[in-house]
């Protein structure tokens, strides 16, 4: 498929997730078959102030291309300036605007999913970014702010009118966060009302889920979020299923061990020994969730401080 002028090998995408979809994880996802990866959301103000930590989040690698770099903000001029700067760096193939994040620290500043409460401002943001850059611009929405303000169809129409190249729809409201069941009917309704590509997001955990959401909504691609945490193999499973109709088995312990070490090494290389090892704790816990003695492994991983500590925990695992 294509988003704007960007060729994408398959319609299985990695959702943007704060604290998860950094450069090392995105490379792993691409290596295991993901068609398009998204960065963690990056603050427009952080970019415009040239904050050092924010600029580090803009680093990408050729091994993960194509990549969509996601921005968030609440002011058309500020976010369009940030978009122009990102484009000038040559680090992204697509720019995405976050209008779906439910976190209070984001929505209190009228950013993320709070923008769905003000369609006029949201339209101005989308239009300003589209006009500011030559890269394709996409946007990620939720179903609405709450059940009384389900307006994603209206927002998607505004996005198309603003020149947005594709929209992703998470079938939950902001008030729902990640609870309950994702509403795929609303994704289908968005697809029926616009001509640009629609990416379906929410409750896609298995090959059968993917098959169902494609059939139910007619969406052009799927976006995998929480189901990819500690499970980059899901991209291999989903893409293989699309090609063959065959469901691959879950990763065994040897495969998990190999990827844990590779992920850890990339984190250490990218972020240093101290931060890399500590950020690996949550990932290692996710990688081994559901295995025998996983609760014991979680305790040990959460005490690991060095690469050698992680290797020792893996070598001593009774699995």
C-alpha cells in the first residue's frame, strides 16, 4: 500500500507508544516484518526549543525505514514549525499528528485526544502541518472524547479536507482509555465516509483478530499496540498469515532469549549502560510474560543493573 508517495510493504503497522517504540524496538519490529513503524510521540515545543532529550527522540536509522514520526501539540503555528524542522533533518518518511493520547498530562494542555473536543482547532493544526511540509501527513484519532461526543467520523472528514494522507482510528473514547472492547463499527463508519486510507487500531492480538477487523471494517491497514509489547514476533505472525493463511506458533524461550539480548544490546548502545539496562527491565518482563515462573523472572529482571545481570537471569531460568 501507499501513504502519500511512501511505499509500504505490508499493511501491518506498529502503533506509537510512549516508553516503548523507541529506535531499538522499532528496528526489531521492522526486522520481524512490520510494514510501518511509528515513533513515540514527540513534543512540538520540545523540538522548537531544541530540547536535547526531545531531539534525541528524533533519531532514526535506515534499518527501520519507512518510519512515521509522531508529533503532538495544541497550536497550529508551533506544530507546523516543528514539522518543518523534522522534515529538514531527513529522519522521517511520514509525519503523524497525535490526536489520540488519553494521558492527563497531555490532555490538560489541550493536546492529544483533547483536540477532538475542538474540531476547528484540530482542523487548523492538520491544515497548517500539511501546508508546511512536503512529507505525507497522517493523524491518529480516538473514537471521541467520551460516549456523548463520538465525533471521529466528523474529524476524519476534516482530516481529508485538510489534505491528510491517511487516518488511524482507535476504537475507544478517551474516557475509556484502554478498557472495554474496541468499537470496530466506528472504524467501518470512518472508512465508508472518506477516501483516504484508514488504519484500524484496537484489540488486534491474533491473526484471527486481524482477519476479523479487515472483514468488519474494510480498513486498509491494522495498527498493533499493546499486543506488540514484549512480542515483536506478532508482526511475523500477522504478515505470514496474510501471505499464506497459516498461523505461526508463539516464540519459544530460545527465541525470546535471543531477542531479549539483542534488544538489551541495542538499548545499551543507544542510551548507555545505566539507562539501557533499566529500560530493559520492563521489556524483559513483557518478553517472558506467560512463561513458567514468569513472576520470579519479573522480580529478578527488576533488580538487574547490568548486561551480565540479565544474562545470568536468563541462564538460570528454569524453563
